[in-house]
C-alpha cells in the first residue's frame, strides 16, 4: 500500500505537470504560423515576459549611470555626489587684482573628471571652451560681426575634439586638463566634477612589483643577470644557453635575435607607456608638442635628482632607468628597474600631465611558426543562393568576373618587407618608389622605410628588401599580388593572385603618409602575443618560455603574471590600451579609413579571452582564421618547404622521408612522414575529409571576448589555415618566378604559410573588393569604413563544423555556439551573399553616414513583401547589419561603448496591432557591448508583411554616424514611412520560456513527491517495511558564458565534445599523444585558387536569437 501510494503520488504529479504544459500552450494563438500571446494570457506570465518586450515607449528607461569604474575596474567613482560640484563652487580663489593676469598665466593646469549637463553636447561645450579662451569676446558687437566671430569660434573649437580620446564612459563623462579659473567659466555646462586622482592613473600595483622583485630576485639571489639582454651566446654560461635556437623560434637569425631582445628585456626592466593629456591652453594655441617636451625635460630632471645616489646603481653597471623618451606628442616611453618601481611611479603619477600608465607588451608577427612545415590556402564557400543560369564563367570567381578586382584601391601593409622583384610585384618599366609615391608603378605605389629607436638608445632602420621566406612578402601577396602577364610561368601561376589583384600597395609607414597615397585600408598581421614569453597549455597553464630573473625556462609563471599584470598569463595582452585609443581616435577622425588586425594564434591555450591589443580596439576589424577546403589541403602540399624537417631527421630526400623506419615504432614513422612525405600527407587529407575542410575553425585562431568590455572579437574569420602566397628568396635581383617546391632561398614564387597573419590580408583584399564595388556600382563614391565593416560582417556566415579547443584532437561542435560569438565572430566572410549582380537572387540596400544626435532618437527604414510575388528559392528572408565607429575611450577605461546604438527589426502584417521584434545580436535588453549588430530572419510569411528596421540612440555623447546594410529575398522592396506596432516575442522564445516554466514546476513537484516518499520509506523502515533501493550518479555540465551584457554566448567550456581522439593524431615516439605544434608542424594544407567567397548554404528555418 505504501509503494502504491507513493507511485500514485508521483504519477499524479507528472500528470499535473503535463496538464500545466498543455494549458500554457493553449494560451498561445497561432496566426500565420507565428505563435503570439493572446489577450487571455495570465497576468503573471505577462509580467514574466515584460522584461523581454519592447513597446517602443520603454526603449530609453534607466540608461544613465550612477557610477563608473576607473583604473580598469580598480576604483569606483560615485556620480551622484553633487557635493563635489557644490564644494568646487564654494572654494573661492584669493586673487590679487593687480597681478590677476600674471597669476592666471602661472596657475597650474590640473586634470578634472567632468560630466556634462544632459542638455549640453560635446560640440557646444567645446565652443564654450573656445569662447572662454578667446581674446576677442563677442559681447557688445553688432549682430553681423557677432555671428561671424561665433562661427570662427565654432570652427576653432574643433581642435578640442582631441578631448574625445579621454572619454571614460557614456553620458559625456571625460577628463580634461585645465586651470581652475578656466573651469569656473565652464561650470554652467557641468553636472559633476572631481579631481582626477593618482589612484586613477594606473591599475598596476608598482609597490607589489618592487616587493615581488625583492622577494623573488634579490632576497633569494635567483637572478642570473640584470642586463637587459646580452646577445653574445656563451656555451659555458647557463644563462646564455637559454638563447640557443629552439624549434618554435623563427628560422631567420635576425628575427630570432630581435624576438629574444624584446622578450627578455621586458622583465629585466619594467617598460611602460605614459599617456599624456594636454592643457586647454596648449590645445588652443597649438603647442602640444612643446608642452610634451617640457614635460619630458621636467620628469627626467626630477628622476636624476631622485636617483643621484651611487648606492642605488646596479651591480652590472647598467643604469637604474633609461631617460623618458617622447614617442609622440601624446605618448612617452620609459624603462626602469623593478628595484625602483615604487619610487619611480610615485614621482610619475604626481605629475598633472600624465593621464595613464600601462605596461609595454610584446608584439609578434602572427604567422604560425614560419620555419616549419606549414600548409594551406584560400577556401571556397558554397553560395546560399546559386543561380544555375548565371553567365559567370566560374562561379567561384564570379566577383572578379563582374569586374570587381580592387582596381583604384590602395591597401597599406606594414610588415617585414617585400621581395619586390618577385614576378607578382615586379614592374619592369617603373622603378620601385622608395620613400615617395608613384601611382605609375603597377603594384607598389610607395615603399616607405622607417628608423626606430628604443628606450636603451638602440636604433633600428628598415631596408628595401625582405628576409628569406619573408612574412611581409607572403602577406602583401595575399592582399594584392598579381603575376606579370609576360612571366614565363603565367598560366601555371595566375591562380595564386591575391584577393584584390588589381589593387595597389602602400608598404610600411602607413600612418605618416597614408593620405598622400590615398590609402583607405590598412592590414596588420601583428599584435601583442605572450607566446614568446610564456609557454601556455590548455587551459591557461603557463610556464616560462625563456629564462628571466623570475624563473628558469619551464618554471611555472602564473604567480608572476598575477603579481605584475593582475591577470592570468594567457590574458596579459587582452586589454584596451593606448594603442587601441590611438587607432579608435584615428578612425573616429577619419571615417573612411579601415584598419584590420589579426586576432592572434594563441586560441588553443585557453577557452577564451586570449586575443591581444590592438585587435581589441573598438573600431578595428579583428580577423580570425578558418580552415580551407579539403581540395585546398591536398593542393597545398606542392608548396611546402620541407628543408627543415628533412634536416631535423637527417634525411636527404622526400623519398627517404616516405621510407623512414626509425626504430620501427609505427607512431614514430607516421609522425616523421607527416612532416616531409607528400604521399603520406595526401592520403591523410583524403581519408580524413571531416577534419580537413572549410567548415572548421582553425584551432589556433585567437578567441575573445575582450576583458572588461566583453566585446565580441574576432569580428569574423577568413581562410588562414592554410595559405599559398608569394615566396621571398631574400634577394631583389633574381626576379624569381619559379613553379618548383620552395626551399630556404631558391627562386620558387609560391610558399605555404598559416596563421591569422594570413587570414587578415585576405580580408583586407576582400575589403578592397567591397570598396571597389560600392564606388562603381552604387552611390557611395567614398564609402565609410563603417560601411565596409558592416558589409563584411553582413556577408559572414555561421560556421557549421568543429574546432579543437586545445589543439590535441578533441573536436567540439561549432553549431552549439550562439550567433554571433567570440570564437568566429559573425562567421566566415562570403562576399557572394552581399554583393549583388545581375544574376543574384536577392536585393541589396545600403545606407552610409546616417546620423543620430541624441539619446532616444530613432531612425526607421521600411520594407514590404511585394503582393502576389514569391521569393526565388521559396524563402522570403531579410538580413540587417548595423556598424559604427565609436568615439575613442581613455586607456583608463575598459574600452566600453561611448555612443551606443541599438538595431531592431519588426515584422508584422499590414493593419496589425502587434509585431514580432528581432533585436540586434539576439540581445532583447539591447546589445550595449558591440558596435556591430546583426539580425537574420527567414520565412517572413508571405504577402502583406511589413519589415521595419529601427536604429535607436541608447546613449549618445556626440553625433554618431553609422552604416546599414540590408539584403532580402527578391520579393521584398523598400517603401516610405511605417510605424511598427508594439512587439511580442518571437515564437521560439515564447515557447522556450513556457517550457522552462513548466519544467521548473515539474522539478519542484517531483522534488516534493520524492521527499515525501523518502520520509515515508524511512518511517516504514523503522516499522520493518523494506527500504527502497537507491543509485547515486554524479555529473557536471553547463558552459562558460560571457559576463556582463553578453547575452549568454556560450564559450569553450560549453562546447560539447563530438568526438575524442578520433582525428588522425600523430603520437610521439613513446606512444603518448602530443600537440602537433610541439614538433613545429600541423597536419593541414590548402588551395590558393579561390580568392572570393560566395555564400554558405543555410537551410535553417527562421533563425531566432535566444
């Protein structure tokens, strides 16, 4: 009876739960196959859903800040404290009227945090500053002259736009440096004011750095030398033994020495950048350079006085510090021993001209082990809409077939050099334009050399060539390489042309001379990387890759990173720093400029957040790497440089490698053959199609999001695993154009390489194609960088394959990630899905430099399904992408959005009283993190449908320009005005919420029932009744999600394992699994024939964001 009663209770609870679910579902109304809440829905459920609904009126609720965090979240500042402003107003200055002018001239300019009054715009405030500093006030002038003078003041006030770079947060909160007398004349425009304190100027604990140094180095006597670095290798010296070439260092001797210098000097000295903030007087008078030089002289004088005692000299006769250097008028560079970190920073932070202090971080080229056997190339992506009646001669190259090849575009590349006599760059009729511009050269309009110096006084000057197997030649070739039509091997080699073969290159010093060469696109395959300093295994388990004062090669390094950088070793590069500020400022001021940076090659060392500055900037295009086609992997074998592998195992030929027996161990034989036996590689790729194709993400591709701001990075991906591009022989007099396999310095013209260094120039070439398209096919004669960025993001397709999280063969399913995400961003760039031609089966609409000027402002764009017209392919779809260049942020901040826009798409039937809302990036509360937002809607529902797209100003500090790209099925057209009615949730989201409520209710009821049964059984046991048996199971689940405003995008730990150790994994000689790059190889290759990406097939029904 007891058991029957218990089972009956459970059965009743289950039945009740099922009835609850059915009852909830019956509250839904099915109209045109879209589930909508009916008016009879319970008030309780309506309240639960209210947070997700947007009725237009509540868009701007509570979007103001009461507090902000400074010093990367270290310090909180309360903005509600109105006493700050009151106290400032009450503090009267004692002024001697006889010496008033002199006193005001000698008054010190200090830094203030201010928040403007809500009705004051930046433009108005800067004009007020100009008016207050002007020596020609407009009072008592006749109206005509007064208006003229005010217009002159407004024009002059534009110089104060430099203050935008010191924005701390939205709501017009920023820092300026002014005299108190100047601030007093501006108080009517200010809502909040406070002094910018020393504790705000850095998040680095320099006291801790000095204490850690004393504990780890001086007290324990573990340091080997306090030299910055000694390049001379001494075989008898344990220190210098660590400088011996290792397999994972670059092959070129010069590159190795430079890397070693950079890596080790980072720890012998504390190297910092000092961000300078200029006074209002210096800005108004145009004397920023003079003010910075005066600041440098002052600080160096104070340092000399402070450390004049000989007792503080280092034992090796190296200086305690090197004099502060001016990098630019806005930035200083400084190196000092950690032994004096506390005293140095006490002096530096007190100076009112210093706004921010940050560690200098190591910069690397992002090719993935360029000295190893590396394979690959550009992959093809199937079209979403393929027109079988297309007249295009080759659907894979259809964009070229329509004349979009980059003609008229100039792409800037800063890298190691170009082997310019190579047949893909050479112009036999025009000399190379060195340090000048000549548009007559068929490929290189300018080759700029630069001269650089470091804090220690070392000088480096570039030449006019590239190194053997050079990075710069390969990268430049991917962008715009094109073979001479007169070349002997033209027919065999023309398929290796770059993405934009008719574009031209401006090489090296892009920022100094870009305007003269009409450069609009700048590709950068470098950035901050910790891989030269730390050797990190998944998941962020890091040891020293080099020997430093703090530990030997192989020792754990995690404690050092926490003490010196405040984060894990694999995250030290992930920050919004002064480089990001400079780039964001440049793009904000030059809105037609496009900057691309590689996302880095450290993806496999942690589940997330391993990207590095400056790809963390808000306005750059951050590019990750996908794999290539299986056909491409097989083809790429022909252009592998096998020299290093053959030498390593003392083999004389490829055939020797294929016959390699070793000690007879099968794993050993397979491993060596995978390095240098082409027939073995081909069989591997052919037999393992699933793991070697374009649907997969490269395991090394850098993973976001950005620390602090949680912004999605990379923005999208392009083939970078692997790429065949131009080969450098290190000489400029050989005119190489060979078709043979490359070796270290032969005349082969093609070399295989991999990394986000390769995917970035491919994307830069794609950007050149997009600019070319807009200039000749649309009204956008000078398209903005935001429009190009929006177009590339719009073209990008979700990835459907797998990724190895740790590079060891355990494959995880990419389709389980929400879209977009910080593994591949918005997806694989596929230009055929956005650039419309005569045979395209979709429509394209684009809007550039649209504007929103204030909070709450909304722009609406209206479309409708054409009556009695069916879409080609029977799928009426609509896509929308919004992009904008945000204002620069102070490096003090986390780089969060200053101007925040929100994208929404509403779909409804004509005369309907409700609509379905699709928010940008699927975030129903509004995406306040990213400055790219995208919406994809499928199966809109036939005739009489209206699609209303809105761009809302959530928080606007200054007038914000933006770009929009729409594509739709060919049965949709643009119309005039529309006014979307209040929105309901998309059907899948409603159903999901209802199911969650039902499931939670079921769990609660079942828990109650089980508890009752357990209590009854225990009571029965006491009375001699047999106790029910039980079985205990344990498990873990869930996934890592982004914090903050991320919308819950799942990251690495949330990716389900689809197969483990089933990928062809080569083992080491004792039979244990090894990560392939530990032996400097990866078993992947590619094909260079595809240079334009058509659409990826997407057979989903309506894609709703949840």
